[in-house]
């Protein structure tokens, strides 16, 4: 079954390389919702997420010959969406505060434990985070990137990624506690 899934996607990519609009539309239908959600988690802005989605697909289809197939089309497209989303944030003049000189104790990370409240509560609180915090925590927790990858994507140090993540996690917990107490 999985082979059919991969073969279908590979066939659509191949058809796109040959200029098939129908194949482009099929790939769009397969990936649009997931890619929109990725952009929305990073941007927290409906119109910008929609713009990123459209721009990402346009870029992917215009650069389809660059897709080598070492990953899935979905992962390749997701990277385009993430990069475009980050560029939109940069246009908003998002700043990552360098915290290379600030040590976040590892014990504190372990004491805080994992976040387990309801999904909607977390989503609502994440929208209130500053852009820098929200991007790092989204890339780490929701997109599955490690701090080395996040540092590379955002052009920050690994230490900054780690401390932004810890600060975001603490701020997220405080926002959710505040929301629960109201």
C-alpha cells in the first residue's frame, strides 16, 4: 500500500516535470492543507499563510526540475513553505534575541516537564507568543526539527535556538496558566 502511495506521488511529480497542469493540481490538493497549517503555525496570520502557500506552490512547480527525489516531495515542499514563512516574519522585522551569553540550566528544563493541555488551548496561547519564540517552538515541537537544524534555518546559533525554545516554553506555560485562572 505504501509503495502505491509513493509511486503515485512520484508519478505526479514526473508529470509536473513534463508540464502537466492536472498533475500540479493533484499535488496541490494532496499537500495544500498541511502546508497551509505549517505556514499558519509559524505566521499566525491567515492572509500571510495563504500567500505563503500560493508562493510556495508556484516556486515548487517552477523549480520542479531541481527536486532530486532524495526526500519526499512533501518534505521538499515543506522546506519551501518554512523558508517563505520565515521570510515573511523577517519582513515584519522579527528579531531573535541572541542569548549566547545566557545559560539556561538543564535542571530547569527537566523540572518544567512536557506540556500536555488541550490542543486548542496551546494553539491559542502560541498565537500570543512573540514571533521569535513561536517560530522556534513550532519548528521544534510541531515540525520536528532539532536545534542544529533550527539554527541553520533561522541563521542563529544553536544556543540561541535552545534558549528561545526554553523561554518560549516557559512563556507558553505562563500564558496558559493565566488563561486557566481567568
